[in-house]
């Protein structure tokens, strides 16, 4: 299967994605033809640049002589321009508010007057109709509209309104329309079966806009990235833009670390900024996927908590384990260890979901004699699992079924179900478990 992998170690924006597409082999002329088909007075400028020594392709969108700028650069220039004009404070604020309403989710071109931006305010239906009139393929048209719909849904939720009532001033701007339409056309031109995306470096710090200071990621980006793995490397700059987030949300089939693949080619799309010691590029790698065990198992991050105990009453140990399991631990187990001064002890290990780790560590501190809990994050693979229920002469028993690539590899009756039945009917536990297994093999369909 042919796949494309987006490595978002420096985030993603619309122009970075277009640059990566061109650098990976998508003809620039194809994207230029798509821009011309929109007929909105825009053009592309493609150039070669370096970002921290890495050669990359930079794609800029022009509307006439105006070029899009990063959000904070635009507002910095606007602030300087108005300061030189000595405008009254209230007029300054109103103009900034009007401009920002036109470009809330996209960087605005330096010096673009509010009237010019307002001319490009469009509703979703108008945008869809405009894209539909072009000569791009049906699937690319649907993809472009889907990206706009993702942006619109995020905006609608943030502003507590319906998507039909969202007026796409910022999304209907020329640069946003070009980025999204070219992203859809270019992604189709890759000819891949699947686009996989890495965890996204969202950046950090704050951005200043007409509404004041906002944290990074900004609200629209955060809404779009729900369900996606994200992190910040500490760079205090907005690395994932709302348009970039909408592209990923729409195009990426799944999120994963670098997949097993035979590499064919790769491309680098440059961002506008050039950070010292950090290559501000988006990497796009193309190739054939290589099936591995990981393709047939789920992968997740778990927290491992450990504590060494050498002075805990053995009667308390079982209680601690029960409390941890009831509180959401995925598993607990103990190993005998030889501690300092040759004292025999026990190492208690708890497997947990990362979001539960701190709470479970508190239980370990409260219920044991340990003075410290070690914690680390690990990746684990798990077989596909499901539950089925079978009937025995004494009652119903659940069985856990594990499978690999559709083939059942293991099945086991649920201990608690069997224990309760055995106790209630005064029959051997092993008899209940054996009958549950017999009923499964006879009646159940894996």
C-alpha cells in the first residue's frame, strides 16, 4: 500500500503543506492551474529557501502585490503603523477588531485594508459553489469543502452558533481558499492510499490579536486537534495554524510514529519563520508500507509506576492491590527483590493510563510505606479484543477473545463471573470455567 507520512515536528500550516507537496514531486503548475481556476485574483510564488540549513520549498500566496504574513507579524506591523499615525485609542481598537474579524483564523496580509478583506467574506455555501465551478476533480472538490466545513464547525463551536450562520470572513480570504484548494488537489496528486500523520508540535506561548492575548494553540486549532496526539517542544510560537489543523483533520487517516515503509521520496515545505537551531519545515515522505505486527495491533502509551517495599505488612499488600485495580489500574503485579542491607523486599508495579497515573501514585503513597514512586512512560502493543457472553447451566459468563489479523489467538472466561457463579451454586470454579469454554467452542462465532 502506498502511503504518505507527514512529520509535523515543526507543526503545519497551509503554505508548509503546499511546499512539502511540491518538494515531494507534485507539479507546481498543477497547483498554479488550480489557483487560476478559482479566479479570485491570486497567484503562487514558489521558491527554494533554507531553514536551519535544510533546503526546502516555500510557497507564498499573493493577491496582487500582497503576501500573507504570520498572524503575530501582521499585528505587530499594524500596531507600528497605527502608532505612527497617532490615531485615537478607541479608533485603533475598532480598526484592529474589524480587521481581525476578517482574518481571525488565518494570517492577514500586511497592509491589507479592512474593505479589501471584507470583499472576500463568504459563507460556506458560497465557498462551496465557487470551488464547484472550477475544473478540479470531484474528489478534490469534496475534500476542499470538507476542510472548510471542519474549520467552520470549529468556529461555530467556539462562538456557540450554528455552522450555517458562520460567516466565513477569515476562511473566505484569498490565501485560505488557495491553501485549502491546493492542499486538496495536491493530496490527490500524490496518488497514495493513506496519509499518516505524526504527533504535532503545536508550539507554545501566546499570540496577540484584536481580541487580546490568546494561548497557543489558539481555540480554533485546539478544537480541530481533538483526538490527535500533540506536544510542545518549548518553542514559544504558533506552529500549528487553524488551516494546518483542518488539513490534518481531514486528510490524515491516522496518527502514528514513523511507519514501516520502503521510502521512495521525501519533500520539505518551509514555514515563513527561520528559527535558530530548529528547522521550521514540514517533511512529507512517500513510499510503500511494510506490514508488521504493529499493523495488526493497537498501540498506546501507558504509565508504569514502581515502588520498592521492605517494611509493609503482607496483610496490607492485597488490600493495596485491590484499591489500585478499583481505582482504574490496568494491571498490578509484584516481584521479590533484594534491597539494601540484604533485606528481602517486594517491588510493586502498577500499569496505568497516563491520565490516571498521578491519582494511582497518591494511593501508593497513602496505602504503603514507600517514600518514592518511580514513573515512566512506555509504548505497548495489544491484540484486538472483544467480549462475548455464553450461557452455562448456572448462568451467563463473559469471555475475552483476542485476535491477530482476524484470527483468534486466545480466549478466556472472565474470572469474576465464574467465581460468583461457583460461590452461588456451590460448584467447583474449574467446572464453571471449563463449561464456559466448551460452550464457546461449540456455539460462539469468533
